[in-house]
C-alpha cells in the first residue's frame, strides 16, 4: 500500500478476468468508496495474471473463477506453490456454494458474486482480506521469534553442562603437581572456558529478553533501589573480573533517587552486559574500571 499526499492510502489491486466488462464494473464500484483510493491493473488471461502475481507488485488480487481453460482457483494454487502470500478475492457470476467452500479451503480471503458487487460489500471484503494478511504475518513473526528464542535457550543449556564439566576438571587439575609450562597451558584453558561460559550466559540472556520483548505481561514493573542494584551487581561481577586483573570503582551520581520504577531484572541484565563487556575490552595492564551512571 502507498500513501497519497492527502494522507489517504492507495491500495494496489490486480484484477484477473478475461472480460473487460468486469474491469469497468470494478472501477465504477471502487470509485464510490470515499475512504480509500484504489489503483487497479488488469490482466485479461490466466497466464498474464499469474506472471503479474509472481511479480508481487500489488496489495490484493481479485480473480474471476472462470479464466478460459483455467480457473481462478487453479491460479491461486499455482501462486501458493511459489510462496505468494498476498490475499486473493474470488469473483464468480454464479453464487455456487461448492466453489465458495473450495476457495476458502485453498486460502482465498473471500468469495464474491458479481451480482452483489456493491461498494459496502467490496470495501469490507478488501479491508478484511488485508487485515487478515497483516494478522497472519504478525503471528508468523511472533512464532518465528519464539522458536528462535527456544532454540537459543536449549542450545545454551546444552553447551553450559559440558563446559561446567571442563571447568571442574581444570580446577581439579590445577591442584595437582604441574610444571610451569603445564600451569601456563591450564591457565589459558581456564580463561578460555570462562570466556565461553560468559558468552553462553549472554546468549541465554538475549534469548530470554527477545522471547519476551513483545509480551507486555512479561514486564515486572515495581519500585526498587537502584543504588543497591549497582552495588550487588558490581560485587558479583568483580569476582569474575579479578581473574582478568580488573577492579571496579563504583561512583553513584549525586541526586540519584533512592527508588526508581522499572523492571529490575532487565535493568540488572543490561548492567551486567555493560560491565562485563567493558571489563573484557580492557587491556591486560589495566587496573580499574569506573562505573559512573547518572539517572
């Protein structure tokens, strides 16, 4: 759909019908609809219609059931094999209930008789078809995001278990008699293992947030003490950072309110990512990191 200068939307329609009289009838009917503008293109045959459908340059297709040696339903099925998701409205000169049922089964948005092609019915049919397409697209996106989030959660849990075993074995190995060279190799293993566990944790946090970002109910809005959150999070991260030779100095800006309103868990995750990424980015010779957050 495109917008005109007058802010009215323009819906691009492709009419596939071998009778030019239907084109005249459709354009005459659409001109009587005041709320929306329509740009109608005509394809007078099954072949030409299918070619234009596959180009995907329209918002909706209106196809006659009878197209010479083919039917409009055959055209819809051919388009679906090419993953065309733009809605179809089927027209017919006969109000045949069997064709109506068949059209709905193969995915047509509506089935209209040419004898009943009046502005209110046509406008509602087009509007419902476009709204149905939009809703289906939103559901598909939500489902895709959910599956992606679930995959990432499963993957991170599966990776974390063997990594914890590796780190545990490395810890036990460090308590045995090792040569200086072996201790150096073991230290590299433990540092790499810590980095991988941090990365796995980051992926899991991102998967959790992305899986819930469109769900308003997932937000836990409440009053919490921001100063305490900073101090607790830094204390937890400082233990990990010390292994990289990094220390934290926390400075709370003046005027920071005692309590703020928000989702404490998500803010804690954001802070954790910021501090962890900052500490990992510091050179080995760095000795301190200053966290100064002004709200």
